[in-house]
C-alpha cells in the first residue's frame, strides 16, 4: 500500500501526552465510498492513484490503517452554550498530517470512526445526512472564498446509527489547517501547569502564526492575532448570511477556518435575529450575535493564556482585556469595509454606514432575500419587481446611485466588485435538506448537482436557476438538528 505514496506525519503526537490518545478507527461492516473529492485531492497533492477503488474505500472507512500511521483522538474542553465541559474527539480521529507540495501541513481527520476515550455516552458514529451536510456546506464555503475545513470523502458504513430514528451511518474525511481550538487551550490551562499551555502555544505559533516567533510577549501577540483572524472570519460569514449555529469554544478553530458544520445554515430573508439550531432556544448564536460570541470565545482563550501573558495576574488581565476590547473596533472596520464592497465601494467612509444601515433596515422590514437583494443590486440596472418600486426603496436607490458617482472607479468596476462579493447562489437550507433526504434514500444525484451548482457561486448561469429562489412558505426548513 505504501506504493501509493500516501505518507502522513504526526507532529501533534509530539505534544505532551495529555493532549491525545492513540487508537485505531473501529472497523465498519460494509464500507462504500459514496463521494470522493478528486479536485481537492489534486490541489493538496494527495496521491491515492496507486490504490484500487477497494483499497481507497478501506482506507477512508478506517478499515485499513497504513503502516507508519498512528491515528489519535485529540483532547479538548469547551464552553457549550456558555457552560464549561470536558470534551475531546468523541467520534473523530486524526489520521495524521499531510504535507502539500507547497509545504502546507494539513490534518486528515475521520469523523464518525468509532468510540474514543472522549466519547462520554456517545456511540462514536455519525449519520449519513449530517456528514453529507458538512461536505456540501464546507465545499460551498470554500467556493465562496471563506476559510473553512474541507471535505475529502464520505463513506457509507453499511451500519445503522440509532438517533431519534434509525439512520444510515457514514464517515467523513475532513481536511483542516489543524484542529486546534479555543477549547484545546481551555483544556491545557486546566492542568495548572504553565509548561503544558506553553507547549500548545509553541505548537500553534509554529503551525499558524510563525511571524509571532519574533515577538517578546508571544501569548499576547497570539491573542491579538486571533482577534484579527476571527474578526476576518466572522466578517465573511456576515457577508454571505452564514449562521454557524453552534459557536461553542470547542468549535472555534485557531487555524481561522470555519469548523464543525452542525445546525448551520444560510439565511434566506434578512432578519438579524435568525437562528436555525433546534437547541438554541435563546438565540445565543443568532446571525447578529456572531461577532459578540467570537469576542466572548476569545475571552476564554485569553483566560487560558493569562499565566503566559504576565506573571502578575492583575497585569495579565489588564493586558488581555486591552487586546480583547480591540475586537469591537477591528470587527467594525472590517464589517464596514465588507458592506461597502457589497454596495460597490472600493473604499468606505464613516458616512457610508448610514446608507448601509438604511438598506439593511429596509430589507429587514420587508423580509427581502439577503442573497438575491445584493445580487440584484449588482446587476446595474434598477432592479425589477414590486418591492423595488416602492417609494422607500426608490429614495434609497437614488442616494446610493449618487454615492456611486463619487467613486474613483467607474461604474463597471463597482459592479464587478459587487459581483465578486455578492454570490449568485448559496446552499439554501431547503435545497440542502432536499438533497440530503434523497441521499439518505440512496439517490446521490441531486446532491451531486447541488455541489456542481455551488462550485462557482459568483458566476451567473442557467444551471443555477433551481437553486436561486428563496423557499416557498411550505418549503421552509424551520429547524436544523445537530444530528450527532
Ligand atoms: P459537536 O457538536 O459535533 O461539536 O460535538 C461536541 C462534542 O460531542 C465533541 O466532543 C464530539 O466529539 C462529541 N460527540 C458528538 N457526537 C458524538 C457521538 N456520536 N459519539 C461520541 N461523541 C460525540
Ligand atoms: Mg465540535
């Protein structure tokens, strides 16, 4: 099998032993490779060409572990809906790290590969629907230009998982910059041993923030860098109307990637308080709350780093608070500039905020479709349709046109900018659910077609037509379940 050139490293296993448990995936009875992301394999230089179809299936189901590969489950903790819990990979295993031809180090992880020491009461397995969901949304996010973990393959296990219903089981192969989370630091700091947290910090800096190696106060520099990183990520989410749904600290990756696609969804009608998750009763993770939650999560990271920021805890707290308080301003500037691009402004000024807010208020009042409204505006002509002919909209449109005339760039460039940030298509929840249902019943064609439609989301095309309209009232998916 080594003839395939498939060789993984595991620098993670060099961390102190508390951070992981080595174990192999639990074999499955009848693996069937349902989807393999050839393009992704190509891009990252993962060469499985030396393997037969059967060998690939065995590899990606965990039934075969190549020599020299030592899979491990990662330990972490986390605040789930605000409450601290000990966690860890309860149904995932890190197979190892793959080095791309350009020298990037990527984690290869199985999700749904069996029980681990961190499974708590769980069965360590995953259902096909949620794994297909992660596959399609993560690939859509990537195509939208948003940092995200990627999906390499989905294997049906041939086994049943028992949830509220009996469901077909599956294993997803996930590719990620790493699986270091805010919760990994929370886990480290629980040991009350500076050396443990320091080793994790060194590892994170080496892997994702090499520029910080030069800094005198590395822990503080790291905190500042994550403020930038997470503000960037949330700004992307807000741009496309993405709602993560479970922004627990264990689901915030320090690679800066979107991770763990559970009850996530894209907003149809614009409403800032939109929530999809069936378990988020209080709207903690609503669309509009995402930046505040990111800051809250970073405060948990900061707490874990305090002993490394300064020996005097009061000093450390003051320094950390200073960085954290910067989040609001950093995010606000990024948000404003992003919203500016959605309206065709190469550079945004403070005055533009009013124009942006007025549009959003109008969209909110009229429940207009978030994606389609911005794409309609990107077309140049006055958008057609009843809503757009109202007095309120006309008045706003005139002010926007005036503002566009002040741009240094010509109108065509403004429109091109808009089309590059306002997608023509997103994975709408009702379409996703529809294709997952077909997939669970054995028909993957609708899923494949949806994937195809989401490949180039900023280019118009006839093939997008079925995926562009918002759901009809009877098509609306009211709640999305974690499906764990
Ligand atoms: P998630 O909601 O997927 O981020 O998972 C939260 C925690 O629950 C993580 O520690 C998971 O590993 C664990 N978990 C989720 N589903 C299962 C399962 N079926 N068996 C064991 N652990 C699980
Ligand atoms: Mg998680």
